[in-house]
C-alpha cells in the first residue's frame, strides 16, 4: 500500500495481517498514525517488532485512535486501569484459545486492541487472526440471505462469570445481554462482516433454540479456515493491533507450563449496525 510517511508495510498472508516497520511507536507522528490506521483497515491486524514501550507510552499510542475502555477484569487498585494484564504460567494455563472478538457483550464493542508482549515462551503462544469479512464473503448465498438482517444476543456471563468468580445474574445486572446484527457493516470501510463468536454469542433472537445453536455452530466454524488466517509468533517487544470489528483471534495455549505475559490496551468502539450495500 502507498504510505505518506516512511513506514514499511509487509503483508503476512493474502487474506489478513501485515507487519509494519521503520517506526518508533514511542514517538509517532500524525502521518505515521494515518498510515497505521489505513493499514489496519486494509489488513485487519498489523504487527510491530522491537518496540520498547512503557505502559504510559502504550496508553498514549492507543489514544491516537480513540477513547480507551477499562475491562471489568482489571483490579480497581491498578495504577494504569487502561492496561489489561493477561498472564499465564505453571499455575495458570491459557484460557483464550478459542476464536472470538473482544467484548462483544458491550453495547458498543471495542474498535480494536493493542497487545504488547512482555514475556513470551521460547516457542509457542502464537496468536492467530481470521478475516471475518472474507468469512462472510465465502458463505453460500442462501446462508447470507438467511442471516443478513437478523440479530444475535451476546452475554458476558458465558466467559466471565467463572473467571471473575461472580454469578451470571450479578454480571448480567451490571452488563445486560445485548443484541448485535449477525452481519454488521464496518463503520469505516462499509464492508459486511460476520459478527458472531464462540465466546459471547448465546443465541439468535427469534429463532428456535436448537435451530439457533445449529446455525451458530456453522457460523463459528468459518473463522477456522486457514485460508482467511494469519499466525503471529511473538517476541518480547512485539505488538499486535487488531480491528475488532473485522477480525477474530485465537491465542494458542500450547506453551504450558511456560510463562506468557501480555499487556492489552483497548480502544472503545461504536454500536454495531447493518446497512444494505
């Protein structure tokens, strides 16, 4: 892609992902931010190497792209509440090894997340990303007709009731289940995106539960197609910035009992909608 700054953009696969070089994320310029945003919209996820960012710089970088959100799993006493710590090791096996989009249980799910590697295993712990625009485009026409215009329910309790040691009712009182279109329109590119995921989507509104479950299982599997994926091998100082509106990700938990420590800052998004092309 053409850039207005001196950054380099190298695609990882034909479907999704690009590595961006020749940039110091600790002191980015407006031109570089514009090019990073353009690459994010085109490639759905972009990667950076050898970035020595402090937490304050990480937060500052994310703020270039919008307001930040605080995850309910972040301890209230934490000095930088915008930073979500995701750490696993001998006492904690990774639990993010399923295809998902982040925080779709929010009325306004995130625009995207910037994840920084703090400590990584010698081998393993890769993250995979899937292009959910292509996932939609590859569906049979009759399937597209069956789901376009319909809505699905997303529920935080499906994942976080157990992780936060709270009852489903308690979590739903604070974060009530929300409805999002199964096919959403990307607010910046206008692309149609398949927008259901195994983590938080509970059922399709107005459909028999068994029929809903069967259809959702089919839709969940679309992310598992290697031809719409890329795979990123982490090193300390690596960052990934993904468009949560257009992609899903899967954090491989094949490194147990090695240690993997990551820090994530998440950019708030807007309410999903669908508009006929």
